[in-house]
């Protein structure tokens, strides 16, 4: 049996709306991936520890609270501090176009905005995330 892509889907910060994150987690799971959903109100520290403990190849952050610049960059910094440079970081939410460019420069691989289809997300993950960390 071939190895499956292992992904952590997380809701950092105080945002209490997790329907989108759950829909993405289900779509990825239905596409044959192993998905760990962290639940609401996770700190970047908790998310990074989950990524490490689960040996995930990617982490997807869902941010609707407006704190995306802080939450994404803190998560990236903590991954780097832990020596985890091979995890693909992607995400989605209500994120203005100029901020998307800045997040991508900081190391976020992809940002999905409202209107992205499940096929788009699944296809991107399949094309850009390996089954194991290197």
C-alpha cells in the first residue's frame, strides 16, 4: 500500500468559525490523505508541536480573524526554530491580496481564498506535498 500524505489542519487564534477547516479536512481525507484536525483556538506553538508529533508533511491553517500575518509568520518561525524546514505550510481564509504576496514571500506555499473549490485544494495538495518529510 503506498504511503499517504499526512496533513495537520489547524484553526489558530481566537477565530471560532471552523466549518471551512472541517470541509477541507474532510475533502482531503476523502481523497485518501491522513488528516489530523486540531480543533479551535490553537496557538502556533500547539500547532507546531502537533505537526512534529504527527510527523506531518504539511500544515494547513484556516484564519478568518484578521490575525493572519501574525499567526502564519509565528507558525513559520516556530517550525524553523524546531529545525522543521520540510513541512509545506498552506492556508486559507479571508486574506487581502497584498497580504497573500507577503505571506508567500515569508514561506507560505499557497493561500486559498473564499471561492476556492475542494478539487482545487485537493489537487494542489496532491501536486505539492510529498507523503513523507525529508
